[in-house]
C-alpha cells in the first residue's frame, strides 16, 4: 500500500510540472548588445533537456535541466570571442512566457529577459 501511495504522489508531482515542451524565443540586452536566443525544450517528468541557439553565442546543449512546478533551471556552455562561458538559467513559467534570470559563472554578471513560446 505504501508503494502505491508513493507512486500516486510522484504522479501528482509530475502532473504539476509546467509544460515547456516546444520552441521558445526572446531577446536579451547584454553589455555587448542585443542578442536573440531560441530554446527547444524537451521535458520528461522533472528532467529538462534540449538545446539553445543565439546569434551571439551559437548553439549549446542544455545541461543539468530541472523542472519543479512552474520553475525551471539549467546550464549551458558557450564560447564568445575565444572565451568559454558557463551560463546558469533560472526561469518561471507563466502561460506562454518564461521570465529568465541568467548568471554568467565567475563574472557576477546577470541578465533578465522574457521568452515566448512560438511552437
């Protein structure tokens, strides 16, 4: 009986996760200018995978992605002008929008922006 209750609790928790599957797009202001970024998210329960592409940093794989309710987090690795960057994303989903806060590891730089679901 305990395993049944545990399974039901896990199912209920997974059902509460925001639906982020699909393609999302937005623009962010950076110290070096405006950058457009596209995300393709694939959610499996509370695990988030996919990829992201920007005109400034190119294509990156989503790593360590998690979804908890309407909150998601993940990391990407990118290169810019010969430098390796690690960017930590935290976002809150509201309908067809995600409000992101992004931290560039080791620099203290952060940016905030909103992406919208396009498909």
